[in-house]
């Protein structure tokens, strides 16, 4: 397929199906499910998608609807999360508890829960039971990005200048990360756990100043919430963070069009302290 712009892409753990949200050549935003081996298009429909998540067993996809025209909770598709059967491309159900656009969604490692978060002023974060798609619990807290720890017992959520960890499935706050005393107010946009779950790694949007290392990576201790390291990473927003589960190599992707690879062990052992 040919796209003018790819907004989001996901692939199931077995590498069988690719889910793409993109701007097609005809100018329409499209959602496509593609069989990787045959190239067969399972579905190809006009659909504005903000985020995609695929269940651990590869059978279900969850998408959040994205429409820049949505400005009020009364809008028809405000906060819409759609649950899809990947093999058939059919809609299983629609979740409409959110009032405004959902900024991120993730499945728990065991596939039992879907976590969704919105980022308006009075945003909420919800946990859904994937057996019947009932609302299991929630937090009166807005978020921009979500991440699970290795065993799925904790979820990290970042948004604006706050980073927190809460427990699953009861959605109880576990730890609020320490506030950063920085030259620019941090706006957190990405998050991941270290493989040993001891540290929370957070990327911010930077100050917007050019030619300076202003997009920062912040490292917190999960159990104490203490900020232990800050690293100048990119000259713009640090929109992506992920870490190898065994080798402790951290990858960061920035809006400055750079991808960087970091030795996380060296980052932790460095003598510089957080400021």
C-alpha cells in the first residue's frame, strides 16, 4: 500500500497481521488490517485512528478514534474506543465511557485488561475487562502515554508534568513520581519501565528551542518516586521510548527525526545527578 503519511502502526506478537492507520493517496484517513504473509487486505476502511493496540494472543485490536474536529463531549465519536476481531475485521464492540479523544491504550501482558486514557483537562483513565468489555475500574487522572511493567501488576501513566504508577486491576495509585525542577516545565509524552521494573523512564516534549538538547529523558525510582537522572536526549520532543528486555539497551525517538540507542546500565551508573 502507498501512503502519504503513516500515523500509527502495530503488529501482533506472531508477526501475522499488521494494523496501519495512515493518510492514503486520496487524502482520506484509513485503517487497514493486512495479512503479512499473503499481503491480503483483511479490512480497508475510512477511519480516523489515533492509537492502536493488539492483544497478546493476536486476536483483538483496539483503536481510539481521532478527529481534530472533536471539541465537545457532545460530539458523536468523542472518546470512542473500537474493539475489532483481527481475523475477520469486524467490530466486536465500542467503548464510549471517555468524553474526549483517547490518547493511548494498552493491553495487559496477560490480555485480561485494556487500559485507556484521555488527556483533556478533566481526563480519566479506565481499565476494561476483556472478557465482556465491562468497565472494571478507573482513575480521575489524565494521561498522554501508558506502559506496563514486566508482570503486568503496575501501569505507568504520564501526562503534562506528572508521572505516576498505579496497580492493576484495582487502579489504585502506587507511586507519584517526584516533580522535576527544570529550566522548562516538563511535558511528559512517553514512558517505559526498565526490564527489572526498578526504574521508570520518561521522555518530555522539550522547550521547543532549536539546536539545544532540550528534549529530556528522566529516570525515576519506581518504589520511591525519586528522580535520579536527567539526560539531554533530543532537540525536540522525545516521543518514543522502548528498552530491550534482556540487554538493557534503551531506544529513544525524537521529533528531531533522530533515533538514539543508549546503554541504560551506563546511564544509571553515571555520576551526574538529577537537578
